[in-house]
């Protein structure tokens, strides 16, 4: 099977998509930062079920990294990514350089309110501005019919939905279930940083979250349950817990027992920060 068409300019991307539109094809997009794992490939599969053509962007977006974060060390492995996209049947890989996405003098930022407040923003205050700006650019460049985002980055998914709603971007946002290893650890490009010992600890994150979500559904007090979950993570070996929080599933406002919710967490293992989330079923 031949691999995806690889383009690194917006002009070439638009030309190809224009051709596909002329042929009557629907286009689905999967925005990524590369270092593709099974989680990303599951997004490509969903995209291929929704549209005749699947575009995957691979761009390590500098504007969503704070100066103290892992931009330089973020894994970059384009040849391997293209192999994985060929196996998965993606049609086009958009691999722009930084200068193509952020031309000299670039001076625009998109700031989404609502679901971006709190959680990640408390610890990474500029993160969602960077994500919203690059996702809006990708949507304007590719003009896909739909785009697939993983529920692993649950707050990001909610922010992207809000972005499209608020800016009337005609892109259907599809949320895809988190892909986990056999121990329940959510697939993440950052898992590559973990030692064997850290991996064993990382696998406790989903266990603690699932147990706490079940307790909340059964009527446990919210503050005690999330406090106990944070302590359990520290006891399991996490160096620091940024947050464990129960939220309403759509707006990410305060959790209500009569609505479906989401239990979200971020915690550190050494210098690696992991995030995960699980559903809280309404009582
Ligand atoms: O989830 C990611 O990989 C990134 O935040 C995204 C959506 C590709 C934007 O850079």
C-alpha cells in the first residue's frame, strides 16, 4: 500500500483538498503533534469511517508550550509516523515547519473561555490559547468536514468544541475514546519518557480514577473523595498531584450528581506530567 501524500505547505494542502472536493470526497482531519501511538491510530480509523479522505497534521506546536516545558525534548519521529499512517490508510500528512505556521510578524492569539478555565489552565496558563490558535489555523487551512480528537485530552476536546461553536467554524468535532494499554494506562506520547519503575506507578492513575468515579456515583462526598484520590496517587509514587477534580461533562463547570460528569487528574512522575480522566456516571 502506498503511503500518505506528504505536504509541508498550506498552498499544497489546499490544492490537494480542493482536488478531493471536486471529486466529491468528504475530508476528516486528525490534528497531532506526531510521535504517533495506537491512540492516534484509533483517531485515524474513526476519521476513515466518517470521510473518504483523512488528513493527519503533524506539527509540534511551539505556542502551546511554556518556556519551562518539554518543547525541545518532545519526541519527533516523522519517518516512523509516516509508516504508521501508511499502515492505517491515512491519505495525507500535513507536516508544516514552524515558519509555515507562524510567519514572521505573527501576532494573533485565540483565547477560549468557558471550559478552558481551571484544571490545566491553573498550571499551564497559556496552553489552551496555543491549542485554540493552532487548531483554528489548521481548520481554516484544511477546511475539513470533521475532525477527531481523543478524550484522553478531555479539557482540550471541550475547548475545541467551544472554539468551533463560538467562531462558527463548520467542522464537526468527534470525541474518541481513550486507548489504554492492558493495565489501563492511557496512551500518550509522553509515556516514552517513563522508566520501567515509573511506568508501573503510572498504571495506578487510571485505577485510582476509576475507583474514585465509582465512589462518587455511589454517593461519596466530593471533596473527601477527590482529596483521598490525590493522596492515593502520592502513596502510589507520584511526585506531585496538580489536580484531581470532578466536573460536569460538557461545560466542565462544577460537577452535579444528576448529570454525567468527568473526573480529571494531572500528576507528576519525576519530570513527566501525566493527565487522564474517566467518566462519572450520574446517580
Ligand atoms: O493534542 C495534541 O496533540 C495537540 O494539542 C493538538 C490538538 C494537535 C494541537 O497542537
